[in-house]
């Protein structure tokens, strides 16, 4: 099965596939947990006492449903990323990212220091303002 413009936008396609695949996997594990606790735990009972060897997970209906959803979701994701509209978007995205002038390491460090100092200053100011306002309202409301 040949992909659409296979050699173009490789990194953008790989990154988007793996990020979305991790989300599909997370959703499937959440589904497995929810299904295992649903229906009085009947979906969590192992089928014939079988355990998946490497992962030590009971082969239960909830595991089979979640695995099927995970594999189907990843297959659908792969097929969706190969559609011309999405593939062209990712190819254009990677092309634009290559055109960007990225900052040097010293610029990033200096900018990060400025941001951290500003955040600390604002944190101290807000904490002080909160303390002062708490004292004022405490005095007005409770008289002392």
C-alpha cells in the first residue's frame, strides 16, 4: 500500500501519528479500567483463566474490547493521516517549520531567565497584595 506523497512531510507525519497514537492508547486503557469496574466486575473476569504472558493482564472481555478499540483506532488514525487533505497539511506544516529562524541557545537561556524573574516578581507582588487585602478585610469584617 503506497502512501500519498510518501517521502514528503515525514517528520510532521511521524510526530502527529505518534502523539495521536499515544492519546488513542491512553483512551483505550481508560476504557479498559472503566469496563473492568462496570457490570459488577463481570467484564474483568479472565476468560478461561488465561493471562497475557508479557503484560500479566487477564484476558478478559474488557481487555479484548479495549484492545480492539485501540488497534482499530490506530489503524483508522494511520488511514486518516494518509488522506490527501491531511497529508498536504502536514507537508506544508513541515515546510514552514523548516523556514523558521530558530533562536540560538544563549537567546533561549536569556529569555527564559527574564520570564522566570518576571514570574517570581509577579508572584511576590500578588502574594503581598493578597496578604494586605486579607488583613484589611479581616479588620473591617471582624473588627480586629
